[in-house]
C-alpha cells in the first residue's frame, strides 16, 4: 500500500479525532473553550446554554467521534496487509457509511438552524472522497483493465 496515501488518510483520521476531543471538552466548564469557539463559528439560532443535558450530549458525541476516527485509523493501518481488491471492498463499505453520516448529519444541521455545520461536513467528506479516489489499488485496477 502506498505510504503517502496512508499518511494522508491518517491525517484525515487525526482531524476527526481532534474534533472529537474538542467536543468532549464541552463536558466540563474548565475545558469548554474549544466548544465555545466552535459554537461561535456555527452561529446557531439561539443562545448557547451549557446545561447538564448539553454537557452530556457533547461528551457523548465527542467520545463517538473520537472512536469513529480511531476505528478508521485502525482500518487504514489494517489494510496495509490486504490485497488491493480486498482493501477497496472494505473502503467501499466505509464510504457508504460515511455518505450516510454526511446526508443525515448535514440535513439535521440545516433543519435545526446550524447550517454552517453542513459546510464543515462537506469539507470533511470531500477531503475523504478525494483520498479514496486516489486509493493506490485504483491505479492498479486501471492497469489491469488495459492489459
């Protein structure tokens, strides 16, 4: 597997994990600075109230996002040992799951007045799709088809 592609995909996973850590910071007043900046950028439809329910939701979403990034990082590292065809099959399934997340999360972001979150989702999914389009096994498929 191409080391450059793997490094770029690991960077993408790291960005997802950092976002999860920022969200988790909203669980406590002392670590809420990143979430405060995030919500200032998102500029939602109403005032931000850090009540216990929001703090719990932020902690939970952050933990899930951190785990999501770490899971994909494990896949990136695990696919080194797979054939190109096996790796592509796995990444197709992951891509379907990420597109499902993108559609649902972005639609709900717009519906709840946090439309700017859909923009950040778009940056993340486009970055991911550009990486997947350059998966090293894709170039080998093209060569095999021409042979």
